[in-house]
């Protein structure tokens, strides 16, 4: 059983900035099943932190605990320097998470409305982010009238409009085709550059991880542990298409794939192997 | 041009739905006039309409329609409101479901019309027994569909509500109620139809007015045309009710596809 838990704080530059999110020995069991095993991790403020891992490695469990939707069985999660007047987090969910009974505008304004923010602020902020995501013209439509890509744009606008301390994204683009995905990567990065909020982004796509992330954490096949954490030193702002020309990009993708490969193989042999 | 074509299609669909009953009536008329069918049992539609106009002019028809509509409306409200409340509670809270689910599943298959003698026993021959029959008919489809409506709300919507800080009340107002509304509307439509069936049956026993009484009384007097007038009027009420609920549904459930 290979399990080196590399600590995230050891950044090459030496002095690490104060962590925004700290996890200490976070463990989560589903019944007798160990989903996450002693995750210890620091995520500095304003970092775009990406988690990759084979399916069933507990990525989503980790994110749900950061969102407060699930509690760790053991261990501690700390989010420091909470900004007063802001929600602690907002999540962009995997798949269709827009309320079908609300228009684009009402969906994007949901978080602010639940927090009883002044109507004038809602109008301004929601208008801003629907503009940024190119969905302002569709604000009166219902989700069933939108394509999958448009729906995820609204979902992103909803999360950013809520102006949270940290942003959590759970494979938000996994259901989209390649072209839409590339467009949305560009848009997400453009919006993110404005605010530089701390992001925890979950994906199973290595390309996506390298394109978006400052740091990439590779997880082991279940139970989820930290296999390694890789720094992505690609310059920002990034051009999503140009990026693929860069030798450093290819190398990062290759290295992370090599790490991930072992885990994916292990998941597969476990599934095809001994019965359950 | 696609726009024009689609409106033309919509118009065509509508004209077909208007034409098809008219064609059927036309055939009926021809068969009656040529005595292909026995006019003692199947009088010509034009005669029925003439009779309908007579009854309407004399005021006799309105008395019966009014009585039936009143019972239908009151029974609908009496059955519908507790059904929605109970249905939401069953959908949202496990203990409520555990308590009521078996009761509802056990009593639901009983034909509601077979309850009429019992209802008459309990409520007597007056208005309340008619209203109770309608209420029972409305209650079941609404409660069952409302509970199912809450339970079919995808868990992700509850997560979204929690993640964006919805309070308990807002969770109910912005997620549970709108999420179950499409099925609540389905239940209401089914319930209203059931109410119409039951009011006609209930009025055949121990009533002195109402469409059910009108039909039954016409049968006893072998006044076949009046009987048909009663049936026509019930059909029209059913049609108007359905159209009305469809319009209501489009207004309050604008996200429902198709």
C-alpha cells in the first residue's frame, strides 16, 4: 500500500501564504466504508485548487464537507479569515442544479435573495454576472429552454453573484462537449481573475486541471488519500487554447496522468477483480 | 417562416379538436333523421339542443346547474386543501408518511361511489352528503399526487437550498412547494374529474335538484331529451373545468414542458 501524504504547504517559493482552508486528519466513513482517510491539507488564499482522482475516490465527499453539506467523521476543517457579510461558500454543482421553476434571473439571484440582500444590490450584482457569463439576454427564460452549457453558465453566475468566501466546483463541466468546455474554461478564468477567490475545483479531467489550476492534488483510489500535490507554474492570465502549445503544459499533463494512471488502474482491477 | 408554420399547425390542431365532436354530432343527426337509430333512445342532437334552450329559458336548467356547481365548488375546496397540506407533510416528514401511507393505500381502492350509502347514513340526505362525496373524490388524487410530487424532487435541489442558505421556511417556499406543484396540479385535475363523477351519482339519491337528480328524474319519467340535456351539460362542465385548469396550470407552472 503506497501512501505518501505530501503536505501541501511545502511550496517551492519558500514562505507559504496564510492558508485559507486547512484540513487536519479529515476522515469520512460511509458506514463501515472508508471514503476519505486522514486528509491533511492547507490551501492558501486566492488559490485555484484542483482535485483530480479516479471515480469513487471521495472527491465529491471532500467537497461536500467543505460546503458543510456533510460532516467529517473525524478531523477538523477550518476556513480562516471569514469575510463578514459574505457566505462562507457557494457551490457549482455537478449536473442540473438550477431550479426548473425559476427563471435564469431568479436562479442567479437565489443566494442573494436567501440572504435578504437589498433589491438594488441584487439587480446590480446579478446583472453583472449574467452579463459576464453571456446569459443576460436569456434572463427571462426557464432552464428547460437552455442548453447544458448555458445552464452551467447560470450556475456559475449564481455562485459568483452570491459573493462567497470560497468557491466550490464539483465537476461543473463534465457533462459538456469539448467545445463548450473550452469556452467555459475561458469564461470561468476571466471571471475568476477579477475576484481571485479561493477555489476548490473537482474534476476527473487532467487537461481541465492543468488549464485551470494553480495547484493540483491527485488522490488515491478509495479510500481517498493525498497521492501528490503539483504546482502549476503556467503564467496568468491564461489563454486556454494557446496554453496547449506550451511545453510545460504537455509535461504537466503527462506527469499528472502518470500519477493518476496507477490509481485508475487500481480502481479498475478492484472492480473487475474479486467480486464486489 | 417557421414561426408562421408552427402557428398554422397549432391552429390546425385546435380546429381538428373542435371539428371531431361536431362531425360526430352531424353523423348522429343524420342517423336520427333517417331513422337509422331509434329516436326514442337517441333523439336528434338538434332536438336536444332545442330542449336545452327551452329548459334554460324556463330557468329549470339553471336551478340544477347552480346546485351542482355549488356542491362541486364547496366539495372541491373541502377536499383539496387538507389533501395538499397532508400530502406535503407526508412527502416531507417520515413519521407522517409512516402514519398515513398505509391508511391511504388501504382505502384508496374502495370505489368512492360505493361509499354513498355510508355517507348518506352519516351526513343525511341534505347538502352535506353531496359535498362530502365530492370532497372524498377530490381528496385521494390530490393527496397521493402531492406526496409523490414532494418525493420526486431531486435531492440536489435540497442541497442547493441548503448551500445557498435557505431557511426552513424558504426551503418549503422556494423548493418543496414549487417542486411538487406540477404533480399537485395533476392531482387537482384528476380530483376535479372524480368530483364531477361523484356529484352526478350522489344527486341521483335523495336530492331534489342538481344535474344528477335531473337525469334520474328524467329517466323515471321517460323524458329522454331532458336526460340528454343533463348529460350534455355535465360534459360541457367537465370540458370547461379541464380547459380552466389547463390555463391555470400554464399560469402557475410555466416551467412545465409541453
